[in-house]
C-alpha cells in the first residue's frame, strides 16, 4: 500500500494542475543540492529525492500549502484506500538518521535532530543498511508502523563528526527560538491574570451597583466601573495581540524555520555527498567542511 500510494502521489504531482511549479522547484532544489547529470551514479535516486521533496516539503506560493496537502484536499479521483494512506503521510519525518540496531525484519534508527528512536519495517531483501551508517531519509507512518520511502542519501562514516557539529548549530537556533516563545507565553499568562482580575473587579462593582441605594455611592461606583472597564479593554487588546504574535511566531519560527534549517542542512550535505561521489583521491574532510 505504501508503494502504491507513493506512486500515485508522484504521478499526480508530475501532472497538471500540481506540476505547475515543478520547474521552479527543481531550480530551487538544484541551487542547494547541485545540478544532476545523466551519468551521475546517483542520478535516479536524486531525482526521486527531489520529487519527494516537491511533494512533501515544497510550499505552493498561491495556497501556502504543500503539494501533498493540495492533492489530499483537491483531488476528487483518489481511491478511498489511497486517500486514507496518503493522508497519514502528512506527518512524515524527514531527517538525518543513524542505524542503531538491525533486526530480522526491521531496523532501529535514531533521528539525529531530536534523538527520537523508531523501529522501521524493512524486509530483509530490501536492506540497504549496516549498523552506525548515517543517512538522510523520510519516514512514513502507516497503520501504527513506520516505513522508509526507499530513497536515501548515505554519507561516509568519516563525515559523522562534521554532520553532528552542523546539527548542534541548528539545534542552538531552535533552543533560542523556544526560549523566546516561552518568554512570550509567560507574558501572555501575566497579562491574562491581570485581565481576569480586572474582569473579577468589574463583576464586584456591578454587584455593588445593583445593591446600592445611595446616589453618592452609585456615582462613586460608576466612576470606578468606568476606570476598570478601560483597564479591561487594555488587557483584552494586549492578550489578543500577544496571542496573535505567538501564533505567527510558532508557525514561522518554531515550525517552519526549524524545518527549513534542517532541510537546508540536508541539502548542503547532499551536495557534499555528490561532490564526494564525483571526486577522485580527495579526502572526505576536504569536502565535508564549511
């Protein structure tokens, strides 16, 4: 079912209307990963990696959605079983992995971006792996199991130190963004407490007004009510503004920038792997470097 669903997606993405940005996306992809030529050993694999990226990661500029999302939401011809399967693909995991353990019909991999481990179904006849190999891959979830798409970019063993160092740099950015988000959330909690107090004070004054008989007291309570209602408006606006700000920051920084930085690193490493593949008598540390 995974294979059939991937084939369906590739066919849909390379035909109208979903193929309209294919050329522009290919140019963008090649800018980061290098131009591919027919005589490259990894030509077919890299073309498949590009199509995967186009389907799962490329953001359509007119809809602000991935091609996968567009196909799921708009393709009315999708067979129900295929639709169910590809809908689960929206939570795919594109990352750098390292093999921790090889089992009879599966491999245990570690996601180097977040240290999460996954047991991935891999039939013996499809084994590409050896323990501790490091590679770029994409995990798909289907019926409570994980599967690789089958398209990988393997990196030489001697590149591990460089790769882990590069990962640390982008993790540092992620931690900084999370700290900023936490500060914004703490500010929102503080403002919300102030708003709730002002709302509570308003209700107390309104109750006193309802019970009061003295004109002098009513006048004084109305004066206080007017003041506290102005405070209410201020904190409501503040909370609304902060909530919007947090939403935008989460989308742009915590989600999209995080994903972009990881993808750009994988692009960078993919280009290095291509140069290594084409190289003759060049040391790895002369390719895998900044």
